[in-house]
C-alpha cells in the first residue's frame, strides 16, 4: 500500500499519544487474551484515517511503507495498579512492551511506516511466526522492546525449551537407589555444569565469558513423587535454554541428551540467536537520531530472546530492536515508564523513519 503525502503529514498531539499509552496499559492483555487491546489499537489507526485490521493470528496490521515497526501486545500475568504519578506511568506492560508498542503506533501514523502489533510474544511467538509467513519482506524492521530511548539492541540469544520426564520403580526411601526426583535433579545439575551456567555478580560466567556468550539452562516447573498405584516414582521438569550466537539448538539438544542416565526429553520448536551489524543503514539512522535528541547512543546485546530473532531468520533485511523503558523492570512488580522517555523515543523513531524514507 502506498500512502499519500497527506497521510504521512499527520501529527499526533503529545496528550493523545500519552492517552493511547495509558489506555493500552489499562487494558489487560495477558498472552492469549489480547483481543481488547488489539481492538483498541485498530480503532486508533482507523480514527487517524489509516487502514487497519486484526488478522487470523490476532495481530493488528496497519500497512504502510517499507519500514516495519512492530511490537507485542501481550504481557506476562501479574496485576499492577495503573497509576500516572509525576510523569511516571505504573502498570503491567508499561515497559514490556506497551511503551514501545504505543510509540510505534504513534510514529507509524506520523510517518507512514507500516505497523504490526503481534500476539503471543511472551509464550510461543505465534504472532511473529504468522507474520513472516503471511507478509512480504520489508526493507527495514524495528522490533519494539525496551532498550532505553538512547540505546539500540542488536543481539539476542536464541531459545529452546523441553520437557524431561522419568519414571522408575519405587523402593523404600532407606535404600540407596535413586528415585525419579533424584534422577531429574542430577540430570539438571549435570547439564548446568556442562554449560557452566553460573554467573557471578559482574555478569560473567565462571569460565570468564559473558552471559550473552554462554548457554544457560533454567528450570521453569518441577513436579514429582509417588505414582497413584504406589509402584513407581516419577518426575517431570520443564526447562528453558538460552543459546548464544555460534551455538545451535541441535548442539544444545545433544549435550542435554548425553547427560541422560534415565528418562527422556521432548523438545519444542527452537528460536535461533541473532546478532545484527551496527553498520547497517538502519543502525546508523538510530545513532544519528539519538544524537539529534542530545543522547549518547549505546549498542546492546540482550541475554533473553525476542521476536527480532524470528524476523532476522526469516527476512534478509536489517533488523534492530528499540523502545523506551528500563528492561530490568520487565515482568517485575515495579514496572513503570517515564512519559518523558516515551516522548524521546517517539522523536527518535520519527527521525529514523523520515531519514530512511529516501532508501525505500
């Protein structure tokens, strides 16, 4: 879709931008229940004269030029009272990622950029997976996650999850034979040891490398005990691995399976790591835009995983991640965003989109 000049000349008042942000934060959208927020976003675009709809996956699509601004609608669970106090907005999702989401929606209206609000990023990335299979490759992708208004994220580790399960005949607890729980604990401990996943207070692993450069394992649920018939013990562990650039999911699987002395592992679909070049036109445009707002740009590598990994794997175009907010507040009870930082991020995004328009 080609936008007319009139459509790209739209200017969103700062108060209206803040209203959109507050409304989004006030509207719960835990993964799987994003519909109300998606409808709110769709209405926002329609009110500004932009075509917008909700696709089959639940994503909000507002087509524009070849610059794609995309962030996720969903949040993790956890209710935080929404309060706007002294220029600071408190509430679940204010940082991760409704601050970036609102900033991108406003920027898309003002500059004519394409916008997609995706669903399911906090769980299975179903929105991003649907998007890369249903849309043409853009010229540039800016993924919305909190980086701080004056920083740009270039790298993320990959992601792999699996379920370990084991069942062994029951014995009297006085006997030395390991029960299922002990098998599970030993397996997890051995895997963590192989990957050297313990980090010190400086963020360095014990072998001297950064956490970003390490494979880390994290159990997210553990269940075990005697079976109902009393004839066996069983244990189930759900575990997540973060994978650095240079390591594949298959290599992680092989290591984890080599440490099995009992039980089995079933694996879920993995997400590969990504590391973008700081020398692309997109990355340069962000550095210039941040300096234009009197910032000192910094380049980040994140130890987590985002939808940027999926876009970078599927599309052969520059992909970076940017958005207002302190990522250390992600998923915490103290999640909050300064409106001043939100305004700075909108200014940076608008500058980037306007500067790249001639490259399309």
